[in-house]
C-alpha cells in the first residue's frame, strides 16, 4: 500500500529515511474503493499523530500530506509509522495493519545544493543517495504538475523499476489527501 522499496535481502523491513520535516506519503489505492486509512506516528512508543483519511474510490496513487500542526520530525530519530487499512464493502471486508520505521536525516553531502534549483535533478540526486521516500514524492509531484513531460515520466518509471514497483508506474496520481489535524488519543 505505501510506496516504498521492498526490504533488503534478509531484512524484515527496510528503514526509510527522509530529509523532509513532514514527509509526503505515497499510497497505492487498488481497484476496489471503500478504503479508510488510520495513520499514526509515534516516537519511542509515544503517540505524536493519529488521524483518519478516506481514500478515493478509484485506483491510483495518492499523496498523503501531514498537517502543518504536526511538529517537524527530529533529525536522526527513529519514528514508527503505522497504517491501519480498512476495506469495508458488502462483498469484501478486511483490516490490515502495516508498520514502517522512518528516520529524518540531514541532506547527504552527495546531494549537491545547486540541485535544489532543478526539481528533476534534485529528485535524481535523492534517489542516488538512497533517499527513496523523498525522491518518489518529488517525482510524483513533478508528474502531477507536468503530466505531459516525457523526461519526468521516464524518471518516474525508472525509479519504480529500480525497486520492483514498475507495475505501478502507469497508475494515475489522484487528488488526495491532506491528513486531518489531530492529536494523540
């Protein structure tokens, strides 16, 4: 559901790193509609955020954006991101909980600061530095703002192919979702 690279061989999960204070989450919405996602973020088992969002009824990829009220992720701290997905349709009911570790890191020295002036170059530099989370969200944003750019489409496809997610490369980007402002329960 969350667009992230698969775990490394022998690892149960791949810890995700981000340079963003509030990273954008990319979720794949399958063909069925009726999905609700509970999103929670915690640090050292202390809840920081909990909110619920209803996903669009069509297949595609959505960008979940954290509310500005969410405190910025602290550098070099391991957070736990939990997505509880509920599909509630008359012929299909399922609940699935997915846990992901995520850590905010400083911009690596291998990402040239001048690359920030060119969003496509910056996304490529992030991908090369292993900051896949932000590379994917940057390319998704570029793909949404410049849907007819062959260069962006190619980079998007190559990024997804690099982590065995190429089956999602042609999925449309759907207008959605700002996570609601919420507080820990």
